[in-house]
C-alpha cells in the first residue's frame, strides 16, 4: 500500500528518481530496543538503511530497520533487459 502511494505521489508531482541507496550493516540492539523487543542477550542485528534521491538531490524516501540476525535473509536479483 505504501509503495503505491509513493508511486502515485511521484507521478502526480512529476518528480523523477535519480538513485536509490541501500546500506546493510551489523549492529547491536540498544538497551531500549532489547527491552521493547524482549531480547535477553547481546543478540546481533542486521540494520538496513535505505535512501532514495530525486534528480534535484532531495531525499524522497528514508527508512531504517533492524532485524534479528537469525531471521534475516538478503537476496539480490539482477535482470538484463
């Protein structure tokens, strides 16, 4: 649903995306996150940061998510058109 709204906004406002960047890094959960997620030990996390830039350099989208390492899978598919 959110992706649909973002695409509609781009089309309505006649914006053009220049690039998207995804950063994947290992990190530890903060004490607050451990308490919130009921994590009892120093479980390793995988952090994903995503930034999408418009042609004029403005950030259009930003997200930061953390995943418990045991449940994280990364897949990349390259398609040659």
